[in-house]
């Protein structure tokens, strides 16, 4: 019998498999995707948010625990478990040497990502390279890996893991780690979670999925029905405003539109609806997907002028370009009169001080609603550019409730051999909102905890079995 069964194939699953194997357990990983699509959403990531009290290799200055916690507290609106959040934060300061041991390399951030040079460590080659490094290390250590092996259900006995089923196959193990992702690729479940709005629309019908198409939430739904303790709001997720021309699945990070804070955003009615300059983009980019989801038709338009060019990471697709604002409105299909009223009111309200997109500058608006509190400059220098935006779901926050042991809980009682990591439990830390790189911090911290605990449980069970046989 295998000691530890790991269900999933992304960062959290890989961390669990590696830690369990290092602890002396035999490990089998089951990845739903084919080999070429392995890695879940981790293949689309690029960095890890790291606490550090002094400069460290690719990280500049310091990013102490309390600042990290306050950043997380702000984006979640307090919907977070402080004990578990601080566990993740502290773990983020010590995991990089272990990651390097398994082949992960880091690099300084690119010029377009300088806002996170202090807070985030970037993977050389991005998430795909990280995932590939972990798989190579896992194979070298003797972890068994099976692709195209989606788990349909589990056998449980009073909260204990007994076996997993892949089709007609029954796979037993002494302990199990669930790291199979959220339900973001399950269109029906998203539709159910978001429901119908006051305009009669089903917002989820217009969502794009930034991440993997394989996260259908099958095991999450199974565990909910099996009576596992649940946490989180099914409508909350890492939801980003992405290019409306992005593919339905697996567009990844390159579909993000990063110029929002440098201009204005209008909805289909050509009206602004939120403060584009509220805070630095890495802290606020993940609110714009949900904001866009609330707009008519679940679409919005990011508008900039030539002054913004060169100050943000350029998107994959070029924006709609026009020499005048009325021409831009026409090309975007927006009502020209309303668009010009919105733009003229915004431009007249700008109080330009010393523009500095690397700080919370004093360029703001007065007398217009919503206000723009930083980086407010008139949009008056052609050519002008517009990008259509849609909500892009990365991962959902509904998950299994845990404590610091990563054990799955039933009626607040922890299982002694079933553990969970990654997106399937991220809602303990992320009740809503997001800040760049924290998903990888959660997956890495709890993947390592879950793998270690599962190995301990399995090896203890194996030892008991050996004693019985000897007797």
C-alpha cells in the first residue's frame, strides 16, 4: 500500500508530495490533466509574496510580518483567519532555500513589476518553470506520478481516508492530501454561485477563466456532501479584469490589463464606477474583476492616453487606438455624448501635483464621483487607447476549513489521515480580495504542512501494522 496519496498536480500538491517523500513516505500523485497541461493554476503564476526583515537575494529592503499582515487585512476586509494568515506569512520567509533545493530559481522583478520588488520573489521562467522543476525533483526522489487521473470520489470511514476512486479503479493509501483546486472551471457551479442580477443577467455567463480548465471542483463538492467543515463564500474568488479577447481557459497572467490605475475605467454606459487610483496596482488589481462583473453586460473599458505608454506592462493584444476621444468612443461602441461628458468631467476635476506612479502621489480629483485619489491626470494627449475588460476568474475561495495542521475537519474534529492544501483551503486566509503572490504563499506553506503531516500519519500507521504482524 502507498503511504501518501496526493490528489492534484499544482504547487500545493507538489510541495506536499516532496515533503512527504523527504519524510520517508512512499508517494503517489494523481493529476487530472494530461502531462502537457500539468501544474494547475501554478503554471500561470510568476511570483511568491515573501516576508523578510532585511534585503535577501532578489528581494530589496524589508517586508516585515506586520506590514504583510496589514496588506492582507486590507484586501480581505478582515475576512481572514489571523492565526493561519500569520502562519503563511512566517512560512514565506523561510521556504525559498527549500524551493531552490528542488530546482526553483529566482530572478529580480522585471521593470514593469517594480511595485513588487520589495514584496515578491519572482520565479526564473515563471510558474511553468517552477512546476517543471518540482516535477523533475519529485520523479528523481521516487514519487509516482499519474496523469489524466481525475479522482471522482473518496471512501471515508468516520472522517478517515480509506481510498480514492478514479473511474472504476480503487486506490488505497495510509494517508491522503487533497490539493485538487477550486471550482473555477465549473461553469454551472459559477452560475449557481453568482445567480441572476437585478438586470436579469447571469453574470457568470460572461466570465473568462484565467487558469486551468481542469479545476471542476469535483472533490470539493464531494467533501461538502460528505460533511466536511466548509469556509468561504462561493461567489468570492481571485477575479481580475482581463482582456475581453482572452481565451475562455488558460489565458494566464498575460491577459491582465495593467493600465487601469493610469487612466479611467468606464462601463458599457460610458460611466466611471470606481476609484482607479485607490492603491498600488499589485494590491488592487484583483478587485477589478469583481467590479467589472457588477457592471451591465459584465464588461468595462480601460481608457488611457499617450502619457501612460511605457509605464505599465504591455498586454499581449494591442489596444483600440484613436486620434481623438470621440473616435475612440465610436470604435469601442460607446455612446459618444455620454463618453465625452464623463471624460470632460474627469479631466476638469484633475488636480495634478507631482506625478509619480511608484508612490501614492498627490495627483487627485476634486468634485467628481467616484474620485480618483492618486495618479489622476487629464486624458488629453493623443493617440488614445481603450481596452475592453471582462472578469477573469483565477481560483475560487470556497474551501475546506482547517487549522494549523492542515487536517480536514468534520464537525470541528480533525481527520487523523486526511489533509488539504492550496486552493481547496485558501478561503481560510482569503475571504475576499487578493494581493499579488499570496496564493503561492498559501499553497507553499500548507502544501508543506499537509505533506509532512500526511507522512507522519502514514508512517505511524505503517509502524502499528508492522508491530501487529510481528506479534
